[in-house]
C-alpha cells in the first residue's frame, strides 16, 4: 500500500509580502494621481463654464437678432469670493426687460494668471486674468461695454472688434491654467489647456 504525501497549498511569507508591497505601490500612485486630478477637474469645469456661457451669449445674439452684453464680476459667499460670467440681451424700445444670466465659477477656481505661464498662441496678452482689447488697447477686465452682435462678432459699444483672453484656474497651481480666447471679428471662442510646457487647443 502506497502512502500519499499530504501536500499543503498556499503562499509563502515572502510571496505574501511581495504582493502586499506591490499593492501598496499601486495605491500610492492612485492617491498621488487623484490629488492632482481634483484641481484639474475643477479648472476644466471653470473653463467649460466660460466657454459655454460665451457661446450661448453669441448664439442668443444671432438667433434673437439683438446685442447681448457680456461682463465679468465677483461677489462674496461668506468670506469666499465667487466670480461670475454674465450676459444679458440688450433691450430696445418696445422690448420686454430681459433677465441677466449669471454663471459662477466652481469653488476654488478663479479668473487668474498663473506665474510663469506664457500667453496663448493667439498673443492677445496675459497681464490680467480677463484681458480684452478696445481701440487697439488691451483693458484689464475688458471695456465697460462688450457685446456679441447679431452677426456673431464681439465688439465694444461703437462696433470695434474686441480680441481677448480669459484665464482661469486654481490660484498658485500652474498646472491648472486654462485660457479662453475670443476673436472679435467672428466671435469665435477657443479653449486652451496648459500642459506644463505649451498651450494645447
């Protein structure tokens, strides 16, 4: 009669330690990546807010055959500043008053120019977070009156085309830098993302 050897299946202590070590390394990478993902996600959302608001204002001007005024502002919720992009159909005689559409940037994001981040390829300027031109001069925050016209163009009060750039991101985190340019003659809105070395459209 042959005796069968009792075989025990399982992992050795060394194999277990190696597997646990690999899992810890993978978890470390995941945690590191997720801490950078949230600010980037918020910056992308802020960029989307500005792009979609500008495009909606332009489309409204074209479809309603009315000027649509655009402006940027900041209000406070408690101690925290909340920045907004606003637009409103400009009424003419006989029109009903139009409501202001005001969209706030996500919390922790702002209109901001990050140190060391250059101007976009459009070269409209980056000496202010909202930098829009009028009569050949760039104005911080933009001219007092900026409008999309029924043609789609983006102009000042006397129909001079306005080129400009709006910079958004999480302050003091250059990797979250985002930019939105407006080409005055057509009103075209273009988003850009800072890769760390270049602006990507």
